[in-house]
C-alpha cells in the first residue's frame, strides 16, 4: 500500500512563473491537507479538500494560490506568478477517516529564483 | 492564545537521560491527540497516538490529561537518534492543529 506521493520533490521556478505541486493520497484516503513550512518555522495549514470539494481554505493566501482535488487524479496545489517569498517546503497529508492520524508525503521543496 | 502551544526549546539532554515535554490545548472540544516527530528538512512522521489511559511504545510514553488540557511525551534512555522536533497535534472535527514543535538535542 503506497504512502502519500508528492511530486516533484524539488521545483525551481523564476519569479512570475507558475508552480504546480501534485499529491496522490494513500489508497482509500479521501481527505487531503496541504501545509507550508518555511525554514526554521512550524507547519502552516493551507487548505483541506475532499474529492471535488474544498472544505476549508482559510490558510490559503487570497491571491495566486489555488487547490483542487478532482474526482480522478491527484490533488494539485497551484501557485501563479511565484515570488521569492513562496520558497518553502510544501507538504501534503491524507487521512482515511476523521480523528485518525495524518500521513504525510515527502514534500515538495519550491525555490523561486 | 494559540489553540495548541508547545515550549519551542531547544531541550539539550545528555544521552541516556529521561526527557519530558508537554503540549497544552485551549479547546475542550478537542477530540484526538497525536505526537509526531520531524527531522530536519523531512516530513513529519507519526510517533504515537495519545489516549487518556496513557500509552507506551518502547522508550516512549504519552499521556493525555483532559481536565488540565495537556498532553505529555516522556522519552526514557534517550538516544542520539531521538534528536528531532516533536510536534503535538490536536484534532477537532475536521480541523487538525499542529503545535510549532519542541526541538530536542541529545548530546553525546
């Protein structure tokens, strides 16, 4: 049973480009969470999705960031017109039922040059 | 007041010693509790779930005190490999709230 798969592991983008981060949850998991972590800081919640629905996006910046979890395929976190401040590790996590532990992917490290 | 609070540390502890740290939570409706560990530049990994009755996994013991609204983690006979950041996690409905973590350095 494969774990949470994130790709790419590392992503380099120039300022103004778009970044697309993918996350395939564990098999049978329908809840997906995205977190951002800046160096030497804690995990910051961004968005919680279920299939085809955004349940809580209270942690998402109002502009340039969007997320989806389509009926088929991975969850995508999209950052348009990236800026240097977007450089961070982005972690995706999934769970099968509420109140069970989250399982994390390896993360995508985004560097904006 | 933050919903989940942890002492950021760092805790510098000699190898073989026992170390304990707590995490407090503010919402009495919180339902489930977990400890995760995170190594530098890696993803968080589940260490153990936390129950009111207390639970033990080898050298690690976790305890939940609902009356005082805190959870604790005790590490006995600490190893160099225990050096990491320990994250307290609290859930309430579909919300999963992470503490900022406690940094632990085990000294040889």
